[in-house]
C-alpha cells in the first residue's frame, strides 16, 4: 500500500467515525449536515443563525471538502450564498464564498490541530454570528454604538432577503437532491417553529426603519439615496412562504453514512477473508492498536506506537 493510500484510508476511517457520531448525537439543534452519497469527503452543511442576533433564523449554507490528509489538515470550506456572490453578510464571510477562520488558516489566531473535527469547524463558524457583527471587522472592534446598530439593520434586512427568502423562493442553495433532504426539512421545521417571532421582528423593523437609506457596512461604499430598506415587503412575502402554526412539518430524516466504493469493497473483502479465520484470529485482527487521531496502525504508519491509543 502506498503512503497516499494510507493517508486516504485514515481520512475515510476518521470521517466515518465523525459522521456516525454526528448521526447519533448531533452537533447542535441549529447545525445540520449531509454528505454526498457518492463521496463522503464532500459535505453540505446548514448553519441556522442564532436567536437574539441579526442572523436569527438565517439559513447559511457551507460546502466542505475534506482532503486526503485529514485530520492533519483542515477541510476546505466555502460559504454558498443565494445572492450570486454579491452580498457580504459578515466581515469573515466574503461574497465570493471565502470563510475567514483561524483554524482554517484564513484568519489570525489558533491554528488547526488533528483534535479538531467537522463539528468544531461548524460550531466555530456559528460562533461568528454574534449580536454585533461589525465589531468582527478589523479596526472596528471599538466602533460606536450608532455604527453597530446601523450595521445590524443591514444584516437583519439582507439576512432575511437572501438567507431566508432566497432559500425559500425556488430550490434552496443545496438543491433538491435526496442526499440533502435532511437540510431542507430542518430549514422548514425551524422556520415553522419560529414563524411568529420572525414576523414580529420584521414588523418592528418596518415601523422604525422602512424607507431609510440602505447602507452596506461591510463594503464601505457610499449609500445610494435610491436604495431604501423595505422590511414590510419582506414581512409580507415571508408570511406567505412560511407555514402557519396549524400546518404540520415533517420530521428530519436520519442522516445516512455513505460508503465509498473502496471502503465498501474493503468491507466485503474483509468479511470474505474473515470467514476463513478462527474466532481468536478474527478478534486479534480487529483489535490492532491504532492512533486515536489519524487511526493508522503501526504497520500502516511505518512508525512504532509507544502508547497505543486503543
């Protein structure tokens, strides 16, 4: 077996364990993911904006690609907005899809280690969605409250327009493929449960900010007098699209853990070969110690295991 095959095998084993754990325990009630059935290293994730922030109930879609070197290297993560790459909704989430996060190597701060996981990446991204996103912009950490409040008005308006309405009008950004039905179901269930509070907030913003000049705090461009906030229109459209309280919403389907052709073949081959072993030999083969981080055995890594993890 080549070294590259060793790395990929370790990556697949680690990823299978993570996905199985997420399937069993979840990450958060507002974080959902689905792996591509034909390639588990490609993952689509839905992060729902936390309450009491300008991102409340926003549906943020991220696409992850896990490299063969995982978990020694982080996954590649892209933000997938529904605005055609025209909206920057957070200082660390760019319109072109770049995600600025220290553990991804795209932002100053603590670096990636093999103890991180897909779950910690998604939780770290969700932690960016704070009550005062303008303060995440370098140089604006001590921004005046008036500037922070103006930025929040923009975020509420655009998060509603692009990250809620944009996901409901037509197909969501992850598509209608059955592999990602869990994301669509999670989105509709959450919006159904939060319908009243979402519409109430929009009514309040419509009363206080409608017809005010539209200001984009993250591109720092001069506002145009012809562009105005219209929370009332967003309220009316959402009231049509989000199910009313008496309408049932389906349960979230369990996430399937896909197997690659290689892993399926390896499983079949292992079962066939194991049928000719004695019970003791089979148990011995299954209990070879391997590293807790990379899941390579001593034979696979070509390194001695001084203190086997398991």
